[in-house]
C-alpha cells in the first residue's frame, strides 16, 4: 500500500501530537516537582498536558481509521489484551497499597500509567506475530 | 479459509506488494490471506474478485463447519 500524501500528513500529525504530549507532560511534571509554586498555579500546570493528550487521542483514532482491515484487527486485539492487563495492574496496585506500605516515590500513578503504552506495544507485537 | 490468491498472483507475475497496492491494503495483509492466517472482509473479497475477474468462490473456498482463520 503506497503511502499517499494524505497518509503522510496524518502520520506527521500523529507524531506531532505524541511528541507534544510527552514533552508537555514531562515539563509539567518537572515544574510540579520543583517547589515554590502557588496551589492555583500547580493545578493549572497539572492540567496543562490534558489538551495535548486530547489532541493525541484524536490523532490516534484518525490514525487507526486510516489503517487497512488487518492492521485494524491487530489494533483491536492489542487493545483487548492491553486494557484488561492495565486493569489488573491498577487493581493489584490498589490492593497492595492496602496490604502494605508502598513507597509513593516508586509506586504512584505517575509511574504506573507509563506501563500502559508498554502493555499496548506488547499487545501489538503479540497480535502481529499471529498474522505473520 | 483456503484460497487461490497466490496462484492467481503468480499467473500475472505480480509480487505481494503489487497486489497489495492494487487492493489498497498492506503487503502483510496479502501475505496473511495467502498463508490462510486471515480471512478477508466481504468488501476485500469482492475487490479481489473484481481485480481477477473471477467469482468470489473461484478464489476463496469455504467448507461447511470451517471456523474463521482469525
């Protein structure tokens, strides 16, 4: 399938949205980890990456819609695997929090969410292997 | 699902990439259909039959009790 001009533009849009979200997320995190900001500013900074994430989500859905039927099936299977695994991770963490004192610096949600893309890419690799 | 895609493609000296381009899918999709790991959608099956000027059942063979490949 030859990559058309429209597809190239879509891929670039997806890449730009992904990079922007990652950059603004880590910028917000760095700002929040430093002290000295007023609470209202801290809340604003914490919410700052949200529009970039929404941009990423829209670009992701557009990207999936532009894929061919097998690749869409692979995406569905990857998400079907990654979503319940992400739930497993979060509820186990929640129960472990009740069971023992987990150090917040290592086990907070700001660390755990980053596991989700790993589960998604693992799901993609697993599903893709099936059709090779 | 068994199919004659590889034979029909070879008769025309087309590579998987050539066929993929004509069907507007990826080469991986053509490969997965040829190796019977993926059953195409009805839309893609019709597109394939039009491309080869053959009936769908002349390309894809369905046997009763068969489960989907994927």
